[in-house]
């Protein structure tokens, strides 16, 4: 019988996903700089640091929760990317992008609820 994943673990997972999404922000900021300039190297250095920290903590997350649940939640990175695009780069949010985000969040929620139902029936 497997223990239920704690809300704290899901919170940690989503904070890690936010950190992971910031690597794309730094990458895009680097792409706007002259090649090998100080800012270019700084932003790509941040990408490497973020990805290293992400890799270490991702391993800790998947030790403590089902891999399928962790990967299903990772899809939320797209939603964060859309938000960072709006806030940092003044990108437009279209209806299609919003529909895509709603589908992603709905999929993650459906997976979470179906996974919990499966655990309950397995425990009976």
C-alpha cells in the first residue's frame, strides 16, 4: 500500500516547475544580447545554474512521488511560459493560447483526480 503524495510535495514540485520555466526566460533574454557579450554570458550562465538546480531537485521530487504524477504536472510549464511571455516580453495572449492553457490545466487536474481514485480503489 503506497502513501498518498502530500500537498507539500505538490507545492515543491510546482515551485520547481516555476524555476524550470525561468530557464526559458533567461535563454530568451540571452538571445537578445550580442553573442559572447557580458549579458549574453550572464543569461546563459543563469540558464545553466537553473537547470543544474532543477536537475538536483527533480531527482528528489521523483523519489517521493509517482513519476507519472510528476511528469503530468510538468505540463504546467507551458502555462508559466505564457505568463512570463506576457509579463516580461509583452507578448500577446490569444484565445487559442488560453484554450491551450485551460486544456493543460484540465488534463493535469483530471490526471490527479483519476490517480487518487485509483489509489482509493487499490486500497479497498
